[in-house]
């Protein structure tokens, strides 16, 4: 069985395409790439901005006095001011107990309470880091970023809860 010449050109094009699409370079381990990326991000403090917060969320947060205190601590942390975290374990515990007790009724839900617990844990870890005599700048920045991320997750959870409660579903 002989192939006609009109089939040679498409087959040749496919073979050439396959040859050029093959990458003969050695594969780099994906895990190494992930760690390199993490190292890039851990060299600086990343202030976390939360965009698209609803007006209702802003109103609730502005009226929540204990949250305003938390917001000031987070702002100072973004500015790399960490004096709040030096040998302040007892105050941090009381602060978060007060924050949890003062949650506005409209957002007093298990998801919000658990986010406060996570935030408290991140604050305590950061406090213990500053209370120890070991000062590792990279670790410090990672711990600060953990607190900032936990705070953004906390505000995000509040925003989603408020958005969901404001939805009206018609039957």
C-alpha cells in the first residue's frame, strides 16, 4: 500500500511540530520553585488590603470599638512597629477575650468567633517570638505576615457574613 503525496505534507508538519514542542531541558523540581517563591515573599512585610468591603461591613466595624483598637495594632504592625508584642502575653489574652465578648449581635456567629481565635493564636505566636531572645528577621517577617493574613481573613469572613444576611431570595 503506497501513500499518496498529498498525505506527506500534513504528516511532515505534525512530526516537525512534535519535535519542536518537546522540551529537552532537564525538568526543575516544582517544589524548589515553590520554596523560591516563598522566600521572595518572606523578605518583606506584606500589608494586606481588603477591597470591596460592603458599606454595611464598614458601618459595623466602625461602630465596634474593640475592633477599632485591633485595627490600630494591625496598622502599627504594618508599619513594622512591634512594641505591642514585647512581653505582653497577658494583655493580648485579655484583649482578645474582650474582642470576642463585644462581637456585635449581627455578626456573632461561629465563623467569626473562630477567626478571632485564629487571630489570637497568631498574635500569641508573634508575642512569644519577641519574648524570646532569638531575633531572626526572616522569621519575624513571616510571623507578621501570618498576623496580617489572619486579620484579612477575619474581615473577609465578616464581610461575607453580612453580604449573605443582606441577600433577599424570592420564591
